């Protein structure tokens, strides 16, 4: 069982930056692929980024590529999402998620992820 707790959300002006954190409990954290998803009001939850268990591989949605950076510190059981050049369309609740799958694929579908945090609100004003 893994518990995930996000933090770092807030209100920022367009062009600004935020860093989200997701702290995980459990000794098997380092074996999980981790993902970030987001959900805006009235929209479905969408994939943002994924990172391999070692942190060596990452994958991003086209909408955030070049602006967001996903990293992890397995010694601290924490993942981070550095968000730069934020746009109003980035406004959403951001969720981190853990995938127990051991194939090594960085999956982009929310339903395959096994554990979820409670979410943190990110609001970007224009």
C-alpha cells in the first residue's frame, strides 16, 4: 500500500513557475513508475508526465513538453514537478499517481495507475 500526498500548488501569474511535490509512504516507492495527471473543471483527467522507477526516463504530454520537468528523489520518497512558463490553460487540480506495473513502460492512462494522491490546485491567472 502506498499513500501519496501532494503539495506546492497555488495561484501564479501567467509566465510564472511552481514546483509540485508528492511525498510517498512505503518502502517500495522506488520500484514504482510515477505519474502526474491534472483535471480542469468540466474536463476529464489528463496525463501530464511519467517517470521511471530509477528516474532515468521521463515522458511528457505535448502540451507541457519543454515547460515541465518531472524528477524524483528515491532517498526521500518524493517526486517533483517543476512547472515553468505557466499558462492559464494549465489551471487544474494536479494529482500524482503510482503504477505498480513492472514492465517498465511509462503509461499515460489514468485507470492503470494503482494509487492516487488527493490533488493540489494550480491556478494560473492571465
